[in-house]
C-alpha cells in the first residue's frame, strides 16, 4: 500500500511539474507574440518616418522625424530596392567584419524568412522594401520556453534519480538492519540456553525446577521473537492490556539478562484502569529497543528509569537513561533508518519502535528531553 501511495505521489508531482512547464511556455509565448507585434509597429513607424523624411522640403523642420528614426535602438532594419541592393540599414554591427556587403546580404536573406517586408513607394511604379528581424530580446524570449522546459525536464530527471537512489539506499539499510536485528534478537535467548547447557555439563546433574523455568523463559523469548517478525508488514491485532503489568514483565526479563552495572527503576503513579489497546509482542519489542538503546548510550553502566502516568485520555510512558544524551538537532533524526552513533550499529531499533508505536498503535513517540549531564528521556503516548 505504501509503495502505491508513493507511486501516486510521484505521478502527481510529475503532473504538476509538466503543467507548470506548459503554463510557463504558453505565457512566455504570449509575451513573445505581443513583443513581436510591437516591434512590427516600430518598424512600420520607422519606415513611415524615413519615407516622410525623403519627401520633406529643404526648409521643413524634420527634427521629430529624426527623433523617431533614432529611437529605434534594438530592431535591426535594412532598406533595399527590388533588386535586393541595400540602400540603408540600422542596428547592424558591421565594424567587426571585413566584408560589410556580404554581412548585409546574409542578414537580408535571414530577414526575408522572419518577417513580411514593408513596401515603400518613392516614385510611381517604383518601390523599395524595408526588411527587419527580431531584436535580441525577442529572440531570447522565444527561446526561453524551450530552455525552461529543458530545465524542468532536467530537474524532474535529477529529482527522480535522487529519490530512487535514496529509496534504494534506505531499503538496503532497512534490510541489512532487519537481518542484523533478527540475529541480535535471537542472540540473547540462544546464548542463555547455550550457557545453561554448558552449566549442566559442568555440574553433571539434572536441571532443577528453577533452571527449567529460566530455560522456558528463553524458549518463550524465541517464540516471541518469531511472533514479532511475523507481524512486521501486517496489521497486528490490538487488545486491551494492563500497561503497568506489561512494562513490568518486559523490564524484569531485560533486567535478569543485563549487566549488574545497569540499575533498573520502575516508578508507577497510583494508576486506575490503566489499560490501552496494544499488541503485547510488538509493544514489548518497543520497550526492549528503548532499553537496549539506553544501555548503549550509558556504555553499559548507569540507571534506567521507567515512569508511567495517565490522564483521562492517554497513558504516558517515560524511559529515562543517564547516558551521554542526544543533540537537539538530532532528536528527529534518531528515528530514521540507518541513524546510529555506534561504530558497529545499524540504526534500526528506534526506527522500528517509531513504526510500531505510531503506525500500528496510532500513538506517539519522541525525545522528551536530553542533555549531556542528565541523559535522555523518550516518551510514549498511547490512547486509553
């Protein structure tokens, strides 16, 4: 379902990007057409001024005609006869070339393909023609839509490549982390069972009731790990559970298998009907991941406190450690797959915890506070 959702998002983003590009092209094309019409009018005005200047009397004031002719500083214009002989020109730089006539002929040939010439009748039956081409600004404006479309296409291509690469990298991180997490989860009860077997061999006697009970706990733990991983990726069944009892059982199991240098403390307020809909196996996994994260943050030595409180709507669980703390800029990053401060870590425990709490239980998990001197507090909020 998530894959389809992401696919729809990519298609939606592509749709908007293409539409933005098309609208940009249409708008720019409209501006270019308007500018082309304005330049045609300017060329016609320049032609009329030149024609009027040619017909002016010697004592006539032609200052305004000269102003009109000089005002054209952008549109290249050539005045030629019906045999294509250049009679006059404007806004064509001929200083940079040796063969001036060849340049004017090439420019005239190009002008004929761009715009319809303006006829100028100077004698009855005799006509000259004014040719003009687009200004540099208009030429750039006409090319702009294609440039913008190209940039949008390049942006879409780079974004898609970056998104796909990032997604593949994240998936690889998750799969590698999940495999290592599986091995880590199985490692504790298996190591414990191996230790019991070695103990039986050393004392050469049958296990007593207490030993058998501990072994059953490890076997139950193996079943729990299997149950946990079987529920990842599917909608788990949520049932009403006594949260203080569930937390106490999880902490008791972890405490018995943790170093004696780690002190566990449980602080539960006077709770009444402190029940919430959870999946016992998955929520137990969250507590375990938070506990192991705390032990790593304390380098295997320190205090972990579990505080449980409630109000009318929510059950609140705080897990505090006395470790080295987390920078405030990383409070959101710690829940992302692959984030870890350990040299040999894989950064999946807190990511799994967030997925279990927020996606499966519709709760919330976040870093409540953290500083180097007092450690870190993770808070879990569940609906009652």
